[in-house]
């Protein structure tokens, strides 16, 4: 019998609780390195210039085209394909998207993560569904596996992992187990521990893998290590579930950042991918994401994919009916236009480049201060986050004394650092570890 009085109070989400505390803090030199959202060098959210441009296009007023060349006194304008399409598109309305989402978005999203030359695409071994960002993609994948996966219904996630993985899988009744991932000694990959756990997991378990820029550690396997992981997964017939939330954001190179996924697909694995465009397009609140199911090469592969797509559509219908338009329209416009795509790549290099620079500066400052410990992991780690190695008491102390906000596992969002606060931040770290 349901009784509202019996509903217990749940704790506040720790991350968003921290954001709230930061906002309430009035200290003039407070630093927010908690949430995984890109900030520019003035600690402000950054709307990607390419996104701004497409936004103007989508609003129907167009934008003044940049003169490209002056030829014999005439100005020649660069008119992109997207520009032509959008200016003349009478269908830019607010009708429902198809259940599986905007096809021009999902097809390009698949190309982006699989690589445009992936044989899986022409062989019709892929089906894609637009989702509520990466979270929705992980959820749809988990829900699908909870219904149809015939192996061991247990997912192995890295220790640690993005905290939401635990609740998303347990919400659909898939128990969560962990494989070792982070070595406290080296602050790098515990590769032996990881391999041993994958070898010991029951046959045909689900293995959740971060495609690049692991959250929260910033530690990724090398390509050679990925190859060994693939061999182990094959030996045990495990099922790879890739989560990709940082393609292009990690190194600035889209092709480097999908190397692990491409390798697994090349090896003929059947697998799924949850893809987010929150970080690499700066479209956090627009919830643009995609779920991909890729099957192995087989004569009946395309029939398999058709059946899977039909079930995904039913699940999607009962969950959200139709995915949201705006973010997907922006992403689709960029991915379908070579000129805008090149601008996006440039924006990605700006974001990843600033983060890489902050890593260098932070390490140099800590080494200069003679801060106890080693700090090479700051530059060895990659992507949005760094696992500093600060302990929970140190994290609480730095928050109280220096007004520096990080999650209690000692994770910092590198994008929260900039040339104005990095000196202050390094000195605060130095003080708490002494
Ligand atoms: N997976 C990982 C590993 C992440 O770090 C994130 C973002 N924090 C996501 C998925 C999904 O985020 P979103 O739903 O905002 O796309």
C-alpha cells in the first residue's frame, strides 16, 4: 500500500549540491572546479562560435555572410550548403521529430563516432536513435539490454566511474559490479587489475567502457592496451557498452578520440554506443545525444538491425515519444556542412587546447612550489577532468579555507582553471597537502 509519509528523504545530488554551495559563496576569489562544463579564460560558459552562427541561421534571420574573396572589385561570399538549406527550408517548424529522431542528425552522429569510412555503415550493421543527451543514450541502452540481452545481466563499470552509471543501470534492474581502473599509487591506469577483473567476470557480461577522456579520472588506456582489452572481451564473449561524452574534446582531434570504438568495430564486435554532444558542442542543456547499436558482420546483419531498431522505437515511444529538436538541429547542421564542420573542429581545438595548457601550467606551478608528491599525472591525464589525488579531508579543507570547490573524490574540472585563478589554486593545493 502506498503511503506518501513512508517516502524517505533522498540525499541531494552531491555534484549539484556543490554547485549550489558555490553560488551562495560570496568570497571574491572562490574557484569552481566541480562541474564538468567548459569555461573560457574568464570562467564564463562559452557558446561555440559555430553554434552561435547556426543559431542565427535557425532563427530564420540569417547572418551576414563573411566575405571570402574580392575578385576584380566584386565581393565573393562563402555560401555554405547549410546556409542554402536553412534559408530556404519551409519545414523549420516545431512539429514532432520522428520517434528515432532527426535522420540527418543520427546518420552523421554514427559517422562521427564510427568514422566516415566504417564498413558497418554501408553494410547496414548500425541503427541509431536520437536520445536525451548522453544520459538518455545510456538509459536507452540499459533498458534495451534489460529486455533483450541474453548473456549475464550484469554490467561491469570502472572503479571509479561517472556516478550516474550506477543508478541508470540499477534503475532498469541490471546489477552493477566494478572492475579496478585507477591506481592510487601511479594515479594512472591499474591495467593488471582491470584485466584480471574482466577475465574473472562471468562469461557474456556487459562491460561499460569510456571511449575517451575517462570521467572522473582523466586516465585512458593506450591503443595497445585497448587491443588487449578487446582480446579479453572476445575471449570471455563479453558485450562492450561504450560511453562517449568527450569526442574531440579530449585531444582536439575527433579521429584520435574515437580510436578505441573504431578498433572494436573493426574487430567485428557487436556493441552499443551512448553518445553525448553536451561537451563537444557546448550544448549541455539542449540534450542532444544518440544511441547506436552495431552488430557484427553476418549475412543477416541488416535484418538483425531492423529488428533491433523496431524494439528501440517501442522503448523510445514509451519513454519520451519523440526527442527534442533544437540541439539536434544545430549539431546536424554542423555535421552536414563541410565548412561549418571545419569551424567546429577549430572550436574543439580552442577548448581542448586551453585545457591542455592549464594542465601544463598547473603542473609547473606545483613543481615550482615544491608541493609534496608527484604531479606528472596532471599532464598525463586527459580531457575535462583530473584526479588530483587529494583526499576527502583535504578537499573539505580547501573548500573551507580557500573557497575552492571540487568533488570529494579529489576530481577537478580543468576548465574551471584559467590564467587569473591558477596561481591561487596551485597555492591552495600546496597549502592543504603540506
Ligand atoms: N557519460 C559520461 C562519462 C559523462 O561524463 C557524461 C557527462 N557528465 C555523460 C555520459 C552524459 O552527459 P549528458 O547527459 O549531459 O550528455
